[in-house]
């Protein structure tokens, strides 16, 4: 028999001085409560109640047991309430993971807004270009790019982010501006180490024509923030998300390279453990970040073509990149970009 049920019946019988009244409060039959009390007395080896035809009252042993039993039930109810807070209220800890440069350049502003909206929430943020197992590392939610193949995770598509090639005006003044894709072969290129096709840049022209240009890496790094710094320092030409690069281009810090040629976009997802109950803080974080991405695209769309699509901002392709798309773009298993996003391999 369930010990907690026995304790609850015992405490209610003490409080009401009646097995029948206790049974009515608990939604049980009077014989069921009597049976639970007898089982408890048998297990403890003591008599807990003095019984009369009109009421019951605890014995000395019963009164002593009542103090401890009531404390145990109160502690269990308190534990239930604390978990209920975490599931249904904006409190406790929210552990978030994201690629380094994308997290700093895009997610960062949303994290600040989210913290201001929910000051009682502890944000525990991990920005890294290394693959992180969401469940093993105890993350509540992570931002991932490209293909997600892990049946332990719920995957929500947030949108599609465009990418472009860019360089500083100083670099282009010094080395010349590429006019055709094959001109990239004569330039220094900033290579992201986690990309699968490390020696070519796949591009699509305005008429849909394809080009794969062999590049000459001037620098190869597994850290997207370092690649971004090198790009701004004029080391070479690099690939990045337009949501990060377009504001820098508008300020004159960077220039588009081959603006009529396009690199495959990135599919952005939020992933979180596949549990029956998704905490409110996770649901609000994901929904809010989807709106944040859409708002960022609408803001810059006044000057440039739309480069975040989704959530009403434009047409959306399938929820994940296909293996064919990855083969064409030369990306790692979950779509690593050279500047602005980390590799996200499938969970093993």
C-alpha cells in the first residue's frame, strides 16, 4: 500500500476526528480509510487511535506520529509547488546554448530583452563553436543550424537566414574587387574549419547557374568569432550571415563581394528535450526569439532584400536542410557557416 496515501489518511482522520469525514475529504470510501489506518498501525506495531462509536482520537503514539507525518506531507506539497513554479512560471534557471558569433551578434540582444522582461529568471548561456549534446549538458534549449537528426529532441524551425561574401573596403582596394566567381581563386579567404568542403565555395548565380570555386585559405579557424574579427581587420574575404554583416556593410565597414551570386541560406532551429511537459520559460523563449528574428529581418528589409524568412516574413522551405543541400553547399552535417555559426552535428 502507498505509504503517502496512508500518511494522508492518517492526518485527515486526526484533523476531522472521524474516518468517515476523512474519507469524504479524500474522495474515498470509509472502509478504504479504515483499511489504510489498520495497515499503518500493523506496519508500525502500535495503536494510533482510540476509537469510539462517535469519533476517533489519536493515542500518545498517534500524536507523536502526527507531528512527523504532517511535516512530511507539507514538505512534499512544498516540493510539488516548487516544481510547479518551474513548469508554469517564469522563474528558476534557463540554460541556453548557441553558436558563438551567431549568439553574440543575433541572440545576444534578445537575451537582454528576455532578461528584462523576466528578472526572476536566471539565464545560463553557453556560446561555443563545439558541438554540445543538449541533454547531456543539461540545456533547456539550443539554437541549431541546418539538419537536425536526434529523436530525443523537439525541433522547431524559426526561419531561414541568408548568407553572403564580404570583405573590408581597404582589402578590396588593395587586392581588387572580384567580378566573377573564379576571381575568388586569386584572393585570401577566411575558412571556417568545421566546414566539410574546405577547398571550394559553392555559389548560385542570378540565372540559377552553379559555380564551385577553389579558394586559397589565408586563415583557417574553428572559432567563428575569430573569423569575424579577421574579416573586420581586412585579412581576407569571408562568408557570413547577412543579419550580422548587412549592418556593417551599411556602416561602410564591409562591402558585399559578388552581390549577384548567392550562397545557400541557413535554416535556423530551436531544439529542446522531448519531454511530455515543456516548461513555460522554454515555450516563451522560443516563441519570442522567432518573433525577434522576424523583426530583425523586417527592420533591415527596408534597405536590403529579405534575408530572414519565416514566421510570416516570407516563404519557408522544408523544416530541415536535405543531404543534397549539404552536399551542394559543402557544409558539415548540421550546416556550419564560416562566419557566424558553429557546427551542430547530429546526436549520436
